């Protein structure tokens, strides 16, 4: 995700014209799936042990800080705002939250899509909700079910691409299955660690906010 942001803001590479930025589309499904995997709907508003702020508040604060720089640049809100809504929906849906993976199929009629014309979210809310629900499906129903559903979502790509010609959002459907595979590999080999990434993984929201301000500082420096 950091590579994608740096390529776009520092390198000035567009998604449609850059192989690198097309490849880094993987970061969004993985981000949303991990969000859903670790989200426990019944505990969405409950602070973690030893933490004074609940996860929902942490996401809200991070979203505010990010959008202070993101919104002026793009004219839409960052994905953290979508994830904030997803957390609220998960709390309301409870145990039925995984069923909302079908929301991704409503993408072609989603007015929140910010690409390629002006919208008010950088990623369609239906896709973010669907992918996060898939992550929760993985956590509650297991790897095999999640991989089957991810494969079905991948098959939806041609429909999404035809229904929204010119948009880059349908590309996300091509990366949802690989994202689930990566999660499965991480689950299978929990002790495998990559120096640096492990540290970032312990503080995902802080790292996300800091990388935006660092990239903006470089571009304006």
C-alpha cells in the first residue's frame, strides 16, 4: 500500500498506465479482508485489553488525520472512512455480518465509487464491505469456505468491468482471491516474519497515517 501511494503521489503514475500500480491493487483487498478477519462484531465497540480507546475510535481518529491531507488532494475520502462504516455495520449485523459479502456484487450500481469520475469515497463502499465481510467469513467459517467465495467474487470481474467501463475498481476483484491465499499462508506459517513489516503490522493505523504525511512532505519538499 505504501508503494502504491508513493508511486501515485511521488512518481505521478496513474493506475491505468502503470503495471506497478495495477499490481499494488492487491493491497486494498488484503487491507479490507484483514480488517474483517480481526473484527469481532459483538466486540467492535469494546476496548481491547489494556487499551483505553476502542478500535472504532482509533479508526475514526486515523481517518480524520489522513483525510486532512487526502481529501484536498483527491476530492473524496480515504478508505478508512469506508472501514469505519464497515465497523458500524458489523456491530449492527452481529453474527450475520459474513453474509454481507454479497454486497460486493452490487458494485455496478454503487454511487460511492470515486473512480474515474468524482465520487465521495476512494473505493466503492460495496466492495470494501464485501471484502471485509469475506475476511470475517474466513475467521468464522474457515479457510476453505472463504477461498471458494473469493473465487466466485473473482469470476464477477468481467461483469463489473462491463458494467462500469473505464473504472479501475473492477480490478480489485482480480486480487481478492490472492489476498485470501496470502492470509491462508500467514495462518499456516504464523512464525514466519519479515523484518520491518512485523513492526508496521503491530501499529497498522499509526503506520498508515504516518506514511501519508511522509509522502506528502516529500512531494511538497
